[in-house]
């Protein structure tokens, strides 16, 4: 069986290598393709995608004209909302613009960072990652949307399961004192710590990396990382992770295609190595019979009609981007879970165009990057480092701007570089506001590069301290590879709890409208990855909403 699987992988690799050059030549720079419209995306690539992942090309179901509740998005906050509403007897329709991707232990469902294709990106024709090397790809409805604003790129999901498909799996509770500083008493830390963090950990089966995985070859970089920070006087703390360690053990044993042990995560794990939301909250919601998920449905606008019902304008999209139709749906209650950018866009546009006229002045405010910075230092002695994805550990430093560094892997480079990567997350107080451009019917923001430079400098100082303490062999600073802050994968804010909404996500001015995702978080989750806090706050908020009946 193992040899047969390996043969399939080799044949697929040969096929992909053989056609890639010709296909990319057909795509060119992508400008003409994008200008001609999504329906004109390269047909050769589309044929390959259909052969590789036929499941996402199946006919898309249509949501009902009217639902008791509509949930927009299918990430952490939205998935919690769908399940808890269904358990409370509330029929709900979940609208997701992206596809519903399957998992398979041997097939290449998702593409990789090293030689990505259109499965990786939401209707882009090139992508520049942390290697700073532009990579061409065909225009397709892939899993990662890269939204470009002046001063910052934002990486966000476009798939059923939202961020759980494309994140690196670390789910960490923030330090209490920093959480209280950020949330200002709107959310009680003790309540999260005693009830909702444990609930999420149980639902998502979170756990630290087991010793046998930690000791394996792909996680050599994790052990080197810990050794280096100890040499600098830090004691690493274990990170809880959403990864399924049995799937990773299968990779190590050759019983599954390598994915989480081969630097794959940002664009999905084909074998289901991440215990993503399709395997828990969303599956449980559907299992009640009162929640249905509708992929390929992009929400373009929201409003409220004269009867008080909410109106949702949707475009139905094929994976190629072809428009299959547009519809107007209605619901009694509308739950926004499209992520910080998606939810904020809908609210800011609705306020500006008058479809939700009673929104207050705080809509669009309080957006931040969670202080993200990607870092790299070198090994301290000649050794291979491996490509294991799950983050084993982290350190905290408050000698300057408070921050955590987490052990990370190096995505996008198919060879062992000897680099030891970290993700830095700072307590950055910088905030931006979304605005509306009537001429383009577009919502956007600008991010302060000066503020971002301060965040990078704070993380660089700690990482260089570690590098010097353990005498790293190579200094990456001259080539600009040591610290990068040109993007965030953790956008937060835009409809902040206690400002645009009440303390539980009820949008002020429009009863029956709720913010259930990262848009409600005030720009930061206090120096840690936001997924655990977003999910726990969603559990807290939907419980209060259901209990109150509104």
C-alpha cells in the first residue's frame, strides 16, 4: 500500500513538473487574464485542478430564500455560532465564498509555498511571500486571500473552515495583565480562563507537541530553537496546537504524504493534519440537521428592509471565479463571521450607502495587525533543521515593547537553509480605521510604516540577542531576511466589542445583527496568536445571546 501511494505521488509530481512551464507561459503575468474577468482563467490549469480536486467542482447547493439566521463566513467565530445556534434549535445558513476542500492522505489537495499554483490563492496571478521572490500562479479560487493596503498586506482565508485551514495551528492564551490592558474590562479574563478557553481546548483537542514528535528529524529546528533561547536566558513554554499528532506520526512512518513535516501549512494540509473546523464545529453543526453550509457564495452587501428583516446580497461563484448567479436572501437574525476585513467591509459599506443607517461612529475603528513580525536567525553549528510545521514553544520578553517569540518553520523554501525561524507578536498599540471610497464602492485602510518599523525593531532586538548568545553562524540582517513586517496573518478589529457593538457582539443600532469574529477584537490579542481568544469570545458571546433570546 505504501509503495502504491508513493508511486501515485511520483507520477503526480512528474505530471505537474511537465506541464507547469507551459501553463505558466499561458498565464503570463496575469494582467490580461485578470482584466478579462475570472471566467477567462487559464482552462488548462482549471482542467488540472478539476482532475486533482474534483470535489470542489461539484454542483453548489443554493441556500433558501429566507433563513431564521444567516452566518456569513465559516472561520472560528462563525463555526462556533453555527453550532451553538443549531443546538439551540435555530435553523441557520452558513455562507462562505471559498470552496469546501477535502482531505486525503496521498493526494495533493492543496498546493505548497515552494511552487504554488492557483489552489493557493484567491484570484491572484502572483504572490510574494517571506522569501520576497514573486511566484506566478493562475487565477483561481484558492485558499489564501492576500489583501493589499498601503503599508501592509493582509493574509486571510477563503475556504470553508476559514483561518483553520491556513494558520500554523498554535492556540495560546494571552498573559492576563496584557489582556486586561487591551480589552479594558469589556471581556473578563477570569471568565474566559475558567469556562471558555477550556471549552475550546476540548472541542479542538488542543495539546502540546508530544516528545516523540519533538524528537523527530523534521522538528530539529524546534530543538535548536529551544537550545538557543535557553542560552540567552529564556525558558521556553510549550504551545498548545490544533495539529493531529497521529496524522503527523503517519507522515513520519511513511503512511501518509508528507505535509506538516514538509513545511506545508500556509496553503492547507492535504492530509488533514490540522484538526480544522471542518472536522469539529462545522461537522457537528451540520450533524444537528439545523445548519447547512453553502460554499461558493460571496456576500457583497447587507442591509435591513422595512419589516426589520436582514437582506443579504450574494454572488454564487464557481472555483474558477465564473459568476453563476446573484441573489438576495433574507433572515431574521444576521451573524457576521467573515473575519476582521470581511466583516468590517460589509459594515462600513452598509453605513456609507445607507443600507444600515443606524450604525454608530465606531464602525471601522480599532483595526490592528496583532503586532506580527517574521524573524530568522541561523543555526549555531552546521546541521539540518527540518520542515516540521507545528510550533513547539514560545518565549516572553517585556524588556521593551512586550512580545512573544514563537518557534516557527521556514515556508516557501524547498531546501534546508539552516535558518531558525520565529513568529514575533508584539503589544503594538497602533490602530487604523477603515474608510469607504464611493467611486470604487471599496473599503480600505492605510497602515503606518513608521509604527510597523518600531514593531520590527522590537522583535529584531530580542531575536538578535538570542542569536548572539548562542553564536549563530550567519547574520541575515544585511540581506533583509532577519525580520519582516510587510504583512499580517492576524487582522483584528474594525467592529470592536464595547464600541461598535455591546460587550457581547450585538451591533449597536440594529437589533438582530451581531459581530462574532476577529472584527470584534480590539486590534490585538495581547502578544499571542488570536485564534484561541476569537473562538473563546465567540463561545462566550453566542451563549449570552442565546440565553437572552436576542
